[in-house]
C-alpha cells in the first residue's frame, strides 16, 4: 500500500490515533499539564447529561461484524493503514458513509487492560454528539474472528491542514475559512461549556479539523494515551494507542484549568494559521506566533500576514480576528473562554449556527460567494 504523509494519515484515522512504538503511559506533556487539576470521570459512570448512563444506550451502537464487512466491501475498501490499524471506508445499509478503524492485533495479545480502555473510549466518545465533532456512530466487538472496530462519520474533504498547506488540495477562500473557524469554535465551546461533564481537546489544530463535503468543520483527535498490546508494560513492543478525552469534575469545572487554557492558546495559533496559510512551525524559521507578533497590534500592518494565495479578504474581520488571537495568546489569566470567543466571532462574522453547519446547498454557496464579493470591495 502507498505510504501516506502524516497529515493524510491523520485524515484517514478520523477519530482514533494509533501510534507505533509508544510505551504504555500517557504522553508526558499531557500528564504534566493535568496531573493536579484535571479529574477524569469514568464514562462507565457518566452519561450524556451527567447522570448514570444505561448500558443499553451504548449497546445500541454495537454493529455486527457482518454488516460492517458488507458496508466496507468485504473489508477491501482500505483508505489508510499503519502498523496497528487498518482504516476502511464504507457505506451502511441506510446510506451513511463511515470510516471504520480496525485494530490490528490478535486475541492473545489483547489484555484486560486493553479491553477496558477500548470500552472506556467507546463510552466517552458515545456521549459526545455535536454537529462540529467527528461523531462515533458505532463500534464492533467480535471474538471469532477477533475484531475491535471504531466506526466514525466519514469526512470526505479530509483535514484543514492539507487545504492550507498542500497545493494539490482545493483552495479555500476567505469566506470558507471564516465558516470553518466558527464551526471549530462551536466544537470547542460544546466540549468546554455544554458537555456534562466538560472535556478538553488537548490536541487542537488545523490537523484535527476535518471537513465535510461542503467544508463544514468537525473536530477530532482528542488528546493521546497509549495502552500496550503486551500485558508486560516494560516490553518495548508496538502499543495500541487510543484517544484519551480529559473529563472534568462536573460539579465544579475549573474553566481556567490548564486543559481549557491550553485549548484556548491552541485556538489562537489555529486562527493565525488560517489567516496566514503558514504552518505553526517551520524548519529553520521562527514559529508562527513569533513571526506574527509584530503585526498583531498594528492594523496598518496586519494585511502583511494574510495568506498571499487569497484574492480577497475582509479587513474589518481581519482586525477583529487579530484581537481575538492576541487575547488567546495572552497570559493564562487574561485569556477568554470559548463561550466568549464564540460570541465575539458570531458578532464579527455574522454567520448563523445553521449556516455554519449547513449541508451543501445552492443557498449556502450563494451566501458565501456574496460575502466573499463584499469582502473584496472593502
């Protein structure tokens, strides 16, 4: 099979990251940030509304292996792979397109810890339902042949990162980018303020924003935690790595905790990436934040940051976005919440939630084209 770039593989995994040769422990950067202030709430105990969840609700997501086999054309429609997973594209009997990520191991290497982690992720992801998330639509467990599969919505236009940095991908104009920005903000706001208990993303960026066929934004890649395939955690072997969603105490969520603060900072960097078309880090060059620093506070110089591939942009929106960027990148105590950011973006961009999440229609594209035309005249 053809090798895939890092960003392409992220696109294909669509919700579960399986990394090779990682020891069986949380990545240090995540562990240190959340050691003291982030409390994990077991999804076996927490439901969609914060109450005890009936096992039947999760059981309803269980899909038969035979149904997935038919949907994925006999498990022949492979769209990506790594040493630890194979990703299939499929279409369910009801017409829903899916991305099915199948764990590649054997039953003898699958410990009780692996199984507990798998079930944890199923329940954690099952309670997160939003138009701007790559939602879990099902899962499969089967013993003969041994099977563990996560089933997600299929995002046909891949990841935003590729559209910003890969010339072979479809170019996004200013209006389309603003719609994506607001959609991504809605996704984070849901995780921080509407989900009970709240959750932090911890891995937010252009490579975690997936795009539907009409370029609506959907978030995925929620943090990382590895679980070793071998029951001997000291053995240096391939490990099964799952998304680890960091949940917060539902009774007293601290919206200034390191996890929320980290997401806010990441959103500021994300805005810069969308505006400039530059990657956050470039080999042998200053970081994007360092490079943009001298332009953020000067409205007469902000235009210098705009992606040169954009034919048009709205200067008033640019100034407003740069103010939000500066706030997101400020000291931790001065950063706004995602609720405040969404309010600011909604007022600035004048896009309704329905339009941001809408399916592709003539009216949608007519409005976006109109906004782009208005931008060119300003």
